[in-house]
C-alpha cells in the first residue's frame, strides 16, 4: 500500500487519538475498581495503575499536538514533496462548417392594434352641471342591460333588440364603491347623437343595483327612432360603463314623408277611379 506523507500523518494522529481514549477508559476502570476494594495493597496498585494511564493519556495528547504542529514541516525538509502530474486537457474537436442562410424572409404584413375608444362626457351635458366635476377611479359599474320592465327597482327580461313602437326603456346596472357626493351621469345616444341624459349628485349607498330611464320622460313614443342606441355611465368625468341595443322598425316621420300625393290631371287614356262608396 502506497501512502504519501500527508496520509501517513493523518493515520498516526488517528492512532494517537485511539490511544488517548483507551488510556482514559482504562484509568477510569482502575480507579473505579480501587474504590470498591477493601484490601489496601490491591487498592493502591489499582490506583497507581489508573493514574499511570491518565499520565499516559496526557503524554499521548502532548505528543500528538507536537506531532500535528511541527511533524509534517520537519519531514518535508528531509523528504521534499514530488511534483504532482497535471492532466493535460484533451483536444476538443471544433466544428468548421457553419451553415449560412441564403434567403431571409422579411415579413411584409404588419399587424396594427385597433384603437380603443373611450367615451367622453359630452359638452352639452357638462354645461348642465353647475359644479366642477373631477375624475374618479374607485367606483365600478357593470355593463348596462336593457328592458321595458322593472321589478323592485331592478330591470328584468333584458334584451338588446326592441321593435317599434316603444313607450319606455330602462337601462339597468349594478355598482360598487360609490361615494356620496360624486356627480353621476347617464347619457343616451342614438347613432352617436345625444338624445337625452340625466345627471345628479349621488345620494345612495356604496353598492347595489339601479337603472336609468332618462328618455322615458323626454321622448314621446314617436321619438324613439330605429337604429343603434348606446347608454354611457359616467362618475365625475370618468367613463365607467356602457351598453348598446338596437331598435327595429320604420321611422314614423320618414313613413309619413313617403306617402304619395296625387296632383294635376291624370294622363290621357287612364281611367278615373270610382269614388269610394260610403254607406
């Protein structure tokens, strides 16, 4: 077995440690046995043996310290360490062929993000508000839903399509985090034009449900026009929610303007219609 100097010193230190532990163990056994003997001579012999073991342990400990502290440097003065062989790194194969792309495809179609439309409180509405209106970001509103019926102040049987004639419509919503004293506004628009609106100082609770019915008092049944409608909810000048619906049917005013009117004489060769017979 080939051992270098460093390994040899470690083995000797381990043996010294074993000797110290064994000497202390034997000393404890001898002193313990001497304390239990009644014969003076034998008791003295065991005690002397125990103290000798303790002395031996101290000597071994001292020798081990000197050996550990000064032994290895002294040995290296007489037996210089041999140089350690260093491994030479092996040759690593380096690829020499590099692939080069001949044709580079250039994208020609650029995707453009669609503009996001954010409603703004109409100027005609702002002129009707007596106090300055600030921005507000805390409150939350659900999308507006529409119906011709309400129950317990909640819109029911909602839909987004209605047919003329119409007597009344309600735009329902739920809300949260509202603050008493802020300005609340609902704007009704037809094809982008303001048809009616309501604006008031909020005096209700922070959360719940409600509806807007501004056009019910401002529009007659003949003024509900067919086409696309939208209701926008604002708190202060901040848009909160919207809802859209469609009214189907013919414009009463347009229908009246298209009624034919017979003027002048009938063309030659045409028959004169018989007068209506009234019983």
